[in-house]
């Protein structure tokens, strides 16, 4: 078994993200760890939608949609626009869709 040289270990330590950055990266990838959130993000990649629309499309109750949207908002994955009394949610950044597409590509679909 070969052990890494001190130089290699120093290089690795230099490029390793710090604890706070690592936590943010882990939180970002947690967006994609839930079936419902992945479906919501996929739907929002196509078009802005309100809670009622998401509930109908995903065939889940509005309480569940609202709960998942709160998580997505807290992680800055979605933003919203108010139109009268209705909030329309959309992806906060197109890079989120890019990550979804990379996952699809990795799986060979």
C-alpha cells in the first residue's frame, strides 16, 4: 500500500473546502435527496407554478407542497413572485436545473 507524500497531503488540505463551505455544499445537495423536491424542482424548471398547480401536477396535498417549498426557499433554490394574492414559484437559478440534467445524464436517460 502506498501512502501519500506530505506534498500530496498538503495539496489536498489546500483544496479541501472549510467546514462552513462543506456544510453549504451538503445542504445544496440535500435539495436532490427527496423524491418530492426533485419532482418539484423539475416542474419549476419548466414553468413558474403556484402551490395549487404544484399540488395538482404532483398529486400531493398543498400542505406537503408548502412544506417542501419552505425547505427549497430556505436553501435559496426557489424564489417567488406575487401576482395579486397568489405566489408563483420558480427556480432561483438555472444552475439548479443544470444539476438535475447532469443527474439525468449520469443515469443514462
